[in-house]
């Protein structure tokens, strides 16, 4: 009888140790396995992002210096209103358009660009006199300009008497990156 009671006590003691000591260890091992799986997923995502970054750097480094300069002109790092004025005047001269007024407004609206920072709008207006063909040439030159220019409004008033010239007015804006 003593043997069987000692055996029962040892079995109960083994079950108690298993319930109070081994079971929490088993649960913590299960949690560690889940944490390990989450860490493996995060590590895998990190490797993918690293490969993507390397691909982007390789693509960026493959861009020629001339193309980088053109990109900087497309979306400059500062307003460069003076350069814009000079470019518009040169476009007007080469197209046969007589510039009368170029007004760059100081009021700017902000728009956000994907995750790269802020881009600001620089509104401006032009008024000039020209026959229709040079006007079309000027618009084509604006369209092909290296700096991004969006035309908002064009007005066509009455033609100037005794000539085939028209008075045109354009309201547009360009962008620059802060």
C-alpha cells in the first residue's frame, strides 16, 4: 500500500510540476516561435526594401549629369523667378512675340508631393502682342520648355487696328521645390 501511495504521490507531484513549471515554459516557447516568425517576416521585408533601395540608387547613379541638370531645371530647388522671366523673354523674342508685361505674383499656394517634401506654386501672368502664327509658336515653345509650366487661362481680346497683331494675355503657374 505504501508503494502504491508513494507512486500516486509521485505521479501527482509530476503532474503538479508539469502544470506549474513546464506548461508556462511550453507556452513561452510557443510565444517565442510566433515572435521569431514575426521577426523573420520583418527581416524579409527589410531585405526586400534594401534590394529596392539598391535598385533605385543604381538607377539614380545611371542618370547622366546633363539629365540631372535638366531635372533640376524642371523642378528647381528655389523660386528662380528672375531666371523664369529671362526664359520667358527669350522665348518671346525667338517666337516673334512682343512682350508687354510679365508679372510674377508673390502669393503662392502649397501642394504636397508624394513623400519628398513640399512643392510651391509660382503664379505669373504675361501680356504680349503678336500675330496669330507667332502666338502659336510661343505656345509651342512654352510647351517644350524645360521648366514645368501650366497655363490656366488665355484671353484673346480684339485685334489691334491697322495691323494683324492681337493682344494676348496668359495666366499660368510653375512649380519649385522647397
